[in-house]
């Protein structure tokens, strides 16, 4: 793993094995921890360096086909990542492409912005007693 370039690889962790991205810019001056983009979770997560380093490996030739998706997913997660609060906004699914993810986000925004005319603060008196 080159310490000055973004590294695309694989995390061997049993059922949780996944393609990953390590960006040295977000890992500068991090003692004992690594921030790694986890494609399965579609988030940049904090890992204990001494535990995770031995589980990282280069992508195989077959896994290299994941690079376009891995790169675009990582770039999107990086935009939402805040190292100070160690949070990245989770996605409900791994996007196939940035365009598809953007389309999904726009659909969700439309649904969220719909005014259904329902007053959620109204009082409802239900008569639950049986006569």
C-alpha cells in the first residue's frame, strides 16, 4: 500500500469481506486508527490500524472490475464524510453508479417534499371501550 496515493483493495473479514479504499489524505496523523471506505457499508469507517492492516490485500484481477463503481462510491462517501465528528452519512444501498445514486436521491427528495395534507399534530379521540 503506497502511503501517498489512494489505495484500492480488499478487506478479508469473513462474511464482512468487501472492497475498500484507503485515502492517505484522511489518514494523516492518525495514531492507531485508519479511516477506510467500506463498499459493503458504503461508508468511510474507522478501524483499529493494528487489527485491520493484516486483513487488507490488493484486488485480484477479477475484483479489479469493481474499480469504476468503487471509485465513484468512495468519492460520494468522501463528500459526506466529516473526520471531526467521525461520521459519514449511510446509504441504504451500494450505488451502481453516481448517476443512479443521484437519481435515487432526487426521487427521495421529491417524496420527502410532497405535502400530503395530513396534520400529524391533530388530536384524535378514539373510543376504545366496547359497549
